[in-house]
């Protein structure tokens, strides 16, 4: 007998593993109907799944949500993030996340904001877009992970155990309870994170049914109601879409065109407007600290954000790179922060300097002060996850922006607010760049031309003057 297509069953199970919010509760009637129509899942297991649907439909919503959090968000043994079971908090996890996200994208799928690629419901939807044989083989190769989850849920007496049991049976495996050490990574046959990534890459190139249009047709139980973790038709938060999808291009356009127009029309305003003549005190220390720190930070951000992970991964892993960036960036950030604080105090505290300051002069210093505060504050936030995952997400966002690839806003929608604020303020500095004294920075980069310019011919007043001096007969004047 030919095995039935598991695609619908995989999408049903993916939805049942989602957080039981109002959206899921609104889909339960359609889930029940889909379960009744799907013959790929054995009848006995379908009965258990229908009981789970009934529990979610009839139970108190707050109790259901609390139970879900207790089950899946408190402890690694029952985590729905597969890399938790492969390598825990290993530094390899961050690069693996990026690779999986790219694999989904190549298959025509995009993750919803805040969704991680190794989230089991997302993995199941990806598998549902593959041909039946490939989908079953894929599930079979991660069966030991699914069985570890099944066993942990069974030991806890969770009703969600039937979902994992159904997954194993769709893969042609038998769900068997096995002892699983709590919060221990399960590596075994996959050979760690790299092995799991390899499975995804192999499956994505296997001629699957993963076109975005195909997925959008099957992702809904009701017309107009999205239930998937993927965002092929997901309605992005409007603010995120603007700030991280459109605003970067507005800032870059104003930065480049504004600088060009100012250089063409107002060359005499292209200067640093130094206030050294008014008061030299504190300027030397503050300016040197600020410029050294900011130039180091600019170079580090430029290289770190725009260098593809594949170029440096043979030499350094993402976690180590993040630690180095935190240490070096922290030192440079402190230097720049002390410097800009001195400069701001000097400009606001000296009546003569303040009277001769433009609004833009003060605004620039205030923006840099706030940006450095945010950057330094992001270091403790980064220390909470040293696998390099967030760093890689932010780098991928920047690379998509400069290469005009889609999906950039969705990538950063789920990162912490402090990183978002740091990005927005940094882009805003580029936005005001052409209208302030910052334009003189272009001249600094222009000095590179001195390395290739022709030699200057310099005439000396002492040229051809004999050793005895001009008073001697025959001496040149």
C-alpha cells in the first residue's frame, strides 16, 4: 500500500504546536475538520489529537497558555527549538540559524517576525512543502530528536505528547518512551549542528513543492487567516517595515545625494567649524578621544556588518567574533563616550562657544552621545547570548539592505529594543549628515588621494645660493 501524502498532517501538527492564542483558538474548528479528513495519521492517534483540540477549545484560555509555557518554555528537554537538543547554547547555533533561514528563503518561504528557523512548527511546514518521500525521509532522520521530545512530554503527562507521536508515525517510526536526561543536548546520529543543517540543505534542493505561491495556498484553514510561522503573506508590523525596510534607503539616499549637492553648491560651508580659537582648553583631549574611538567603531561596524559570515567562518566562529567585538567595541566606545562628553560639556558650558554654536553643532554631539550610550548598553544585552546569533541577524539585515534583497525588516523584527534603537539612531546620523558639520568627514576620506597624486614641486629661496652667501660676486639672487 502506498503511504499517503503527509503534507496536510504536517501542517496540522505544526499548528497544534503553536502558542494557543486567540488566533489558534479561532482555527480549532477547521483543525478538527482537517484532522477528520486526513488519513495519513493513524486513527488511534487522530482520536488523541481530537481530544487535544477539544481541550484547547473548551478549556480556559489563560490556563491553556500557562500550560503551554510550562511545557515548552521551561527546560531544554521539552524545547521546540531543535538546536537546543543538538548543541544547547553552543556557539555554532547562531551560524546554523542563518543557514536555515537562507534555506527557507531559497525554498520560497520567509519566517514570521521573531520566529527562529529551528522552531519545530516552522521545520514541519518546511517539510510539508517537500515531496512525500523526501518529507518522510527527513522526519526519519530527525526521529531520535522527535522521540526524545515525545518521551519528555510523556514523562510530564502532557497532552502534547500525542502530537510528537503522530509526527513519528508520519515518518514511519514507532513512538517509544525512552529515558531522557533533563536539559542535556542530544547529538547522536546527526553529528551536531552541522549535521542537522546538512539535512535541511539536502532536503531544500530535492525538488520540493516549496514555491511560495504553493505554500500560501495551503497555509490557511480559512480564507484570509494566516496560521503559519512563515510570512510569505504575513502582515508585517507597519513601524518595523518602515524603520528597517524603508528608512535605511531614505537615510542612504539623503546621505549620498545631500552630500553631493552640498559639495556642488556650497563648497565654502564644507568645513569642521572648529571652535579652537574661542577656547582651546579641553578640546585637544575631548576631540582626540572622540575621533579615535569613533573611527575605530565605524571601521569595526562597517567590516563586521558587511562581511558575509562565510568569509570569516573558516578562521573564527560567530561566538568568538562576538566576544572580540564586545571587548574591542567596548574599549573604543568608552573612549568615544568620554570624548564626546567632554566636547558636549565644553560647548554647552562655555558661554562664548555656545553663543557661536549652531543648532546642528549641538544636535550632532547629543545624537552621538545617545548613540554611544545605546551601543555601550547593548554589550550587557549581547552578553546574555554569546552564540553570535543576534550579531549574525543584524549583519544579515545590513547585507540585505546594501544588496537590495528583500526580507530585511522581518529579520530584525524580533531582536531586542536596544538593538533596534541603536540601528535607528545610527541611520538618523546618516540622515542629518549632509546638513551639519559632519560633511567634513568626506574630506578626511579624500586625503587618501594624496597617496596617488603627483609630486609637488617646491621652490626654495636658498636654491642655487653658493655656500659663501649672496654677498659674494657671481652669487644668484
